[in-house]
C-alpha cells in the first residue's frame, strides 16, 4: 500500500464523519479508543461530529474520579476537542433524561437533540462509526 | 460498490468477526470490492498467528489470512490497540499489517460505505 499513515486523504474529498459513543467511559475501552480515532480524524480535515447516546452520555459527566480503579481519567480530553477543530458535539436528550442528567452535568458545551433529530443527523452523514 | 469494514471485537468471544468475514465473502461473491478491513479494539486479536482453536472449530485467523491471499484484501491492524494487547509483527498472521488509525479514517473517505461490526 502506498498510503501514508496519518495523511493521504482522497483528492480534496471532505466527508461527513460521525462518531457515535454508546458506552460508559470505564468498564470497557470503547470510549477511550473512540476518542483516539476522533483525534486522528481531525488530522484528515474531515467534517467531524461526535454523538453521545445511551450510556455514552456518561463519557461527558463532570467530576470523574478514576483513582480507585487505577485507570486514566481521559475526560479532560473532550474539553480539548475544539483545539482539534472538532466542535460539533451532540447529546441525545432521551439518554440524558433516562439517566437523570442535564447539560449542566457535562464538562463541555453540547447541542442537545431528540432521538428523532439525532436520527436525521445520522442520516445526513457519509460515514457513521459507532463504538 | 467499494466497501470498508471495521471489526471491533475479538474472535470466538463475539460473533462480530464471523459476521464481518461472512459479509466480506458474500460481498466479494457479488462482485463488490473490499477496500480494506480495519481491526480495532479487541478486533486486533483476530490477527495473531498464535491462535490455535480446537480441530472441530473454525479457524478465524486463518480464514482472514486466506481472504487476503485469495482476494488481495488489505487487512490492517491498529498499532496502538495492537500494542496494548500484545500483538506485534512477530506474532502477526499472514496477510495482516500493522498501521495507524489514519488507515481507518482513510477507508471511510475512500469507500462508498463503511460497515462497522461490533458490540
């Protein structure tokens, strides 16, 4: 393969990528490894959105303390996403409500969408990668 | 159609890898092109040649290797996820290569559809 690692985008093509986070931040490695792809995708100058649904909304919860499970608290990285030009963060309202959470509980500014609106936004993407 | 495939689960524990493989076979049989299969999360465990399933079970790793040999499918294993789980060039099965996450984003750009197999 002649394609370099973190470059080599198709000729001037910009596609709409959405990363969908569905899992709690700890317990499994999905959330951390999802964040790693989001950061890499930013280097490709794509139109990147990140969605948080189901237990994925817990990834953005304020006040995460991971010392007791000897795991890195990676939640501050979400706050750095705008530095990578990743500014479209969407959270599903139903997922927040079901867990007794509110936008004030989250560490970053997000756009809250209904499940139906989230579905429509997914429909408008070129690539949806769910973790 | 040009297809990209993402495999997020390890072999045997989860059916995602089987489904991805069978999907690839079916797509190729229908004349579609597989641009790349990218292995991420525990999916990287599909690539170790140290895997030895019982005789009466399918050999998932070998099956992927055969797909690469017979159809030239590009099997790419995420380097960061692989190193976390003890997958290195020295225990990589034939047909796989280790590279960066950029290869996943690139297949998203270059494929008509990216199909995700995971939990």
